[in-house]
């Protein structure tokens, strides 16, 4: 055993020496005296190569999708650890804030409106941002139109009325005003609404945990997921029948369409749709976990908790790590994977469960 350990121990000083020599070469390479010896063109080439390497590394770091955060713990932090402040709607509103702050404060910040490298060419994370932004817009609109109002004749919340349009500001404006400034303004209004929810001395900040409010929001989610599933399936290409007027013999539409059409996504847009879907599911996953908390009594009364947990499990599958460096688009039963069809499968399962949950809420 001693003879086997000796060579590895002797190799350690050699490895350290090699590392020291390599470091010395790098230091010498960037020594101004070396630049003077090699000439201007060599120096310029070295600096350009170094800048390109740094740009690529930064781009890889910025392209990583943010991880999940605990919605209940996040809400508790916003409440300064006071659990009595976690009134109905507090977790859901805090989750909207968390999604917005993640978009703005993740590595690289908000990248969609970047006009210089590396953000300029990072299209995957830009599409992820738009997917998450789509769910954030739907959530804040639901807060304004449904959750903060008890009946159709009730008035709008003053802060949500001002905050909701901010998130619908142009998503790629970089100056005067920038997208970031508009979204931060929207987040400030959400904070005001959050403070009034937890203040028992103010009665104008309300959130109503009602089955009909939740069902109205899920109807929007159902359409979003259905759209993403169809767009992902189109990445592989398929023939589709025209079913726009199915179920209503008196229905009509403005423009006639063929009874069958071939739907296939452009090769350049395959990864865009994949990451947009992934970003939307990331944000929706947080929202539904907040629904578990704020609508706990409603879900228990409808025996719908299991249905919601099943939706969350299906959406969690959409956030699994992507090990391939490229989003592959193989045929359904071919030798290569098709990441779009896998994502569509998870989203379709979640969508089917959303439909069942909405039926439970509406019918009991």
C-alpha cells in the first residue's frame, strides 16, 4: 500500500509546479512588455479574444433559468416574520412580487431589452422571460378584476388599478422609459396593496378567496396551457382538422379556412417556443403553490386539493434540467429525442387537470 501511495504523493508537487508555470505564462502573456514586443495587431487580437471568451462565459451564466423559491417563506419574509399578516391573498400577492423581482434581479437582470452583447444574442432566456411575464400579467390582471372584487358591482382596488397596466408596458423598451422602470413601478403598487391587505385598520384592501374567482382565473390558465401545448406539438409538424365551429351548428367565422392544414414551426423558432413555455410554467407553478395556501378552505370544501397537487406535480416536470446543449426536434418515435413533445405532454396533462379542477369549483 505504501508503494502505491508514493507515486500519487510525488505527483502532487509536479502538478503544483505545472500549474505555477502555466500561471506564469498567462501573466507574461498579458504583460505590457510582451505586447510591445509582439506589436499592435497581436495585442489587439489578444484583447479581442479575451473579451470574446469573457462574453461567452457571462452569456452562459446569464442564460441559466432561475430556480424555484418557497412562496410561503417568501411571503413570511415580506411580513417580517409575522404569521398573523398571512391573511387570504397575502401569499398570492407576495408571489406576484416574487415573480416580478426575479425577472428584474436575476443574474444579468432583465435581458429582453438589452441592445449590447451578451444580452443581445441570448434568445433562450429572453423567451423564458416573456413566458414568465405572460403569467405575471395574467395573475396581476386576475388580482385586479377578480380576486380583489367580491361581485361585478364592486369597485376596483386603487393600487391594482394603477399597477396592472405597468406590467403590460412594452417588454423590450430600453430607454425613456425603460421596461425595468415600468415593471418596478408595478411592483411598488403591489407592495402597497400587500400592506393594505395585512392592515386590519384599513378596510379597502381586500382579497376574496371564492370558488368563482379562482375558476375565472383558471379559465385563463386553461387557454394559455392549451395554446402552448399546440405550439409545442407544431414543432414536430402535424396535420390539423378545422374544429373552430365544432359543437355549434349556427356558428360562423369571418374568414373561411381549409378543412385540413399542415402546421409546422420554423426550425429557428423551436427553442424559442420551448423556453417560453418553460418560463410560463415556472411562474404558474409558483402561483398555484400560492393558491394552495390562500384557497385552502375553498379547496377543502370542494375536495379539490388532490387535483391541485396533481397539476403542480405535472408542472414540476416541466422544470427538470435540460441536459442537451440543443433543443432537439426528432420525430415522435424516431431515434432522437423531441424535447418539444415531452414538454407538450407535461403541459397537456396539467391542462387536463386544470379543466377537472375548474369543473369541481364551478359544480362542486
